C-alpha cells in the first residue's frame, strides 16, 4: 500500500498489487513491514525478500560515487526519493528486471 496525506492507493481500491509492499504516511514510512524514518539517511537500501531491493534517498554524483560531488570544471548530483529494483520472480507479478524510480531530481554546477 502507498498512502500520503489525502492520497492513498492500495490493492483494495483498485491499484496494482505491487503497491502493497510499500506504505507512506505523514508519521512514517515502512517498506516490506520495516519502519523507516520520515527522512532516511542517504542511500538507505532495504532488501525485500522474494522481490529485490528498494533504496530511499538515493544520492549519486555524475561521475559515480556518493556525495560530496566535485569535479575540476563541473559537478552534478542526482537524488531519487525511491528506487525499486526487482531482482527475483515474485508472487506480486512484478516483472523481473523492473527498475522503478519515484521522484528524481538532478542538479549541475559549472565552474572555472
């Protein structure tokens, strides 16, 4: 189930069944039944047995690696709120190999 404030999607209301493994609320977050803070640390990865993994607050530099990002003439960072990777065949019907990203932002800086 996914829900946030007045938005709520779950299998009971007609959403696809793959939404059932992840739940948001205004007081917290849980993934696969495991509670997570409202503001998870960068690159918080949680294994979801029988499915794959989800990374919360994923942060990567353009050249690879984790922040702080720096380069001689430019630098950039990509931040993803939720990144689900489906590694396993599963009972939820999620296609193996699926790579689902929810909320992504990218910023660049150029300097001499």
